[in-house]
C-alpha cells in the first residue's frame, strides 16, 4: 500500500509541474500538489514497514 501511495504522489507532483508551466488546469493542479504532499508525508511518517 505504501508503494502505491508513493507512486501516486510522484505522479501527482509531475502533473502539478506540467500544469504549473502550462497554465491550463487552473486551481485543480494545486489541489493535486497538496494531495501529493500529504501522500509523501504519510509515507515518511509510517516509514518502511516490512510485512
């Protein structure tokens, strides 16, 4: 589950960067950035748990 969150966070950051430079998606890009940061923070807080 943690790997999926990390991958989603990276994808969202990439989308934010593309949207930020393209100015096409408006405010939704910043929402995606916030979601990506939250996902990264959750990953960092939980740490690497070996299952």
